[in-house]
């Protein structure tokens, strides 16, 4: 699936050329490309290139900091420097784009995507509105595959970016429903980015709708109105939908919320998201690097607690999850 390619001509016709021993005694292979003759190390363009620490140690450290151990605690437990941890985190996290491209090379029949935001402090106590600690999470409900997990300020740009990324998923999906609780901007931007003009043949201004197969539902918060009379509708479709879109999503389906469970697990796993503590992320880029790492482990390596499957496997894009150790051997694209 992630075959070793020649870094020069991208050909996969390669052969073992020789091996070498690195400082800690491990053996590494030099490959030679059959096409262009280039020699390259097996670590070329991988997260491992130039790293001298043993992989088992790196794996252990990265797993602990994505399972709730704070960075300072990790330095003491494993006797490694903060900078090393940050370097490893960044190295492996950089694989995100490659894995995303891989995921987006597939076609999907149906996806129900939940969108939600959660919040952590970054640096000191800024007002929530100005904080860069908001994190948008977009997750496919059935597989628990997370399509997007980006932190930043909760503003127009943030939602627009998230929806921009979602529109790439949409291009690969026949039938996509976006469920959000309360935040209207998802629907607005989705409409802005990908609405289509429906040709009805009638005179007058043509109607714009979401693309065929795309639905947006906003869950009403505090759905139980105490006023007498008619119950409020439990959800809204904020944007006009294509006349040929199948309307088959039910109320109870909309109200099941799987992201809440994920958010709870993120608060447990990433020390920066824990409530009522002084542990908070110091820098936005570091928080994003951690999120990228969690994104990779969650989607590609870890078996989900509820579905008992690795999300990428449940999504149908691979037969089995990728061992964390093997992630280090995947060549980055670009
Ligand atoms: Zn080559």
C-alpha cells in the first residue's frame, strides 16, 4: 500500500543495494532504483530519517503523550529531553498530509459526519473568543474516522478552512450528511463553497442548492421547549437541498452523538484539553502537532473502543491498521 519508491523518479522497481549499521546497532538498508540508478536509504523521506534514538523508545514516548501523559512527565519517565519529544512528534505528525491524500484517493458511498468544536486554553487566560485553542473536529459517524481536527481561533477563517477540507471528502462521497450542534457556520460555508444552481427549466432566477446527495442538519440545543403547544422541530435543514437528494435521515440518528465521546477521550488523552487544570498548551503550533499525531494514531493505528475496529479499516480504505512502528517507515509525499 505504501510501497517504497525511488525519491528521484518515484518508481517502485527497486532492489536492495547494501546495508549499514547505525550508532545504536540497528541495521538499515540502502536501496537502488532500477530505473534511474539512485541509491537511497530506507529511511529516506520517512519520519525516521536522521533520528538516532531507537524506534521502540520513540513509539513508547509518543504513545504516552497521546494517552494523557503531559510533556514534562514524559521527560521524567523516559529520561528524554522536551526538544526530542517535540521533534519526534513533529516528524511523525508530518505524515498527516500523506495519509490524508491516501484516504482521499478512495470513493465512499455514504458518510454521516458530525462537526463539533472543543476548547482549551493556549498560553494564558485570553477571552475565549480570542483564544487559538478552539478545535474543530469532523468525524464520520459509522467508522469514527476523523476527517479534520484543526485548532485555531474560532472565527470565520477557521470554519471556512474546515469546510474547505470537508469539501474534498464530499467530492469522493455519493451521499453525505453533515450534523452539527448549533454552529450554523458549517452549513453556511458549505453552501458558499459548493452550492449548485439547479436547472428547473422554469423562468426566473434559478435556485441554488447544496450538491446532490449532500444534507446539512443542525441540532437544536435545548430542544425541549416549555411553552405549550407544538413541540419545536428537533433539527433544522438550514440550506436548500437538491431535489434528488434522498431524505432518509431520522431524528434519532441525528441525536446520537459520537463526537461527545471522542471529545471526552481527547480531554483524557491530550493533557492540554483537561478541564480545571493548569496544564494548557503553550503554543498553537505545538497543540496542532499533537493533534496531528492523535489524528494519525486514532485513524490508522488504534482499535476504536466501541467499534472494535481501526477507523481507517472501518471506513474501508485499508484491510488492517498500521502498526505505530511501521508508520515510521512510510515515505512522505511532497
Ligand atoms: Zn529512480
